C-alpha cells in the first residue's frame, strides 16, 4: 500500500506545482484506472504514452499491488487526490 500511495502523491506533487496551470486529463484517467479500473483498462490508458517494456511491467506490478488494497483504502486515496486537486495549493 505504501508504494501505491507514495507513487500517487509524488505524481500529484509534480502536477500541482506552481508551474502547472492544470492537471492533464489523461494523467487523471491513468490514475483513475490505476485505483479503480481493471488491469486491461489501466494498460490501455498508458499506451498513448508509448511506455517501454520496463515501464509497462512496472506499471502492471503497481496495478496488481493496488488491486490488493481494500476498497475503503482505494476510496480514501481517491478522496485524498480529489481534495489535493481542489486545494488552494493546486489552484
């Protein structure tokens, strides 16, 4: 669980930096599929970014780990992401 949460929060830090005006909708789709989608929907959502085989394998491993989280934990991470995105720090 720590790996998935760490990955998500680090990614959000980059997209909530003062230099970025808004979060890329495609990135949000990838994160949504990571947290609540199927493995195949997650894999399809990363394809437009042309990941190499190592990236695909790492992403698949991450998705498999995320899928072991209890639904309440995934829901809490989703709520946290929404709260971060809507916060003044990301405005």
